[in-house]
């Protein structure tokens, strides 16, 4: 695809020497996704009559924890490699890390800040569900441009296969060139966009649902579909277990879906108890 959006060429920089300067397409799309989701959530927070400053801080700390969590999860999964090649730690800055690890860390920070500030945790969780799914959808377009998270090689060459030919993409992510691959990145993007649509529909009907149900459905829908789509991934850098039967993301996705089901069951039970005469 097109991992470099704007190429500024190679320049001799002080201390760094000859350095290739460019604006990565993935970075631009990631920043765009973050800003759009942030704006959308803050608008929803206002409808919940949450103080704008505290809502802003809530998402800021959640995003910061998410970025750090995704990186740390990546390092933990491949700690042997980084222990043997410590210089690669600098190269890992270009990687977004493990998405589900970032979601988990961001969720913890979200909960802790909301509790400390006395904010309505479950309504705010419902508010952020659709923006989060939308951000993930746009982020997967960045994956498509960069070449990361590529799909399995296809024996034939179906019309819907995706083929990478940019050597920069291969150098940065390891994606094979001139090979028909399963379109895992754009398919995940469409999946996340569809989830965002369902969650938006649920948000508009939240009065008839237990608090926290919209976010719980996010965990269920994303967890189940991510676990299925992982079967069609061709990269193994994300970590595989049990002889390649499961990836790290599938394990985390299964935990997320299980947590979502538990939240739905708990919320339904709690609502029944509240309305019981």
C-alpha cells in the first residue's frame, strides 16, 4: 500500500547522521481517529451533564494509558527478542503495539479516574463505546496502508485478495510482497465500523437498557468478531500459543467477550431487582 504519506527525503541531522524523514500514513490516520473519537465522546459527555474539563481529562488519561499498555504488551510478548536485541526497543516506537492490551489498560485508567472524580462510570462507558469502535476502524485503515496485521497467503489469486508491493511496507512490518493475501485489515475496519453503527443504535435506546450495557455489547461484539478474524491473520509477531492454535489477541478477545457477557447478565439481574415490587 502506501506507508509513507509525505516523503521529506534523507537529511544529515546533527547527532543522528543521515536520517530519512517522512510522514507515515498510519500515524496520520491514527491521530485522525483519536481526535474524531475524542470529539464525539466529549459531545456525548455533555448530554450526560458531565463537567467538560473532567470529561476531557478522563479521555486523556485513558488514551495515554492505552498507548502505554499497547506498547508494554508488545514488549512483554516478545521480551526474549528485545532482551537479545535491545536496540530494537527504539524501533518499537513506530509500532502501535497490541491493540487489546491498550484497550485493557485504557479501560483500567478510565475506571480509576471516573471513580476518583465521582463521575457516572457506566453511562460514560456506554458513551465511549461507539467512538472507540470508530477509532479502531479508522486505525485499521492505517494498518492497511502500513502493511501490518496482514492476512494469510491465498493459494489462488481471488479478485478480493490484497497485494502489497511497496518495499518500505515490507521493511517496516515484514509483510510479504507480490503475494495475494487475505484482506484482514480492511475487513477488520469494516467490522469495527459496523460495530460502531450497532453501538450507536444501542446508545440511542440506552434508556431501555441497564447502565453499562452498551459498553458490554462492545466487548462482546468486538471480542467475538476479532477472535474469528484472527484465524485469517498471517503474521505471527503478535504471539501465538498452544502450537499456533490461538493468538494472544484471540485470548484477550475471549476474555473481553466473557467480561461483556458477565456485565450484561449482572446488569439485567440488577435491573430486575430494582423494578421488583
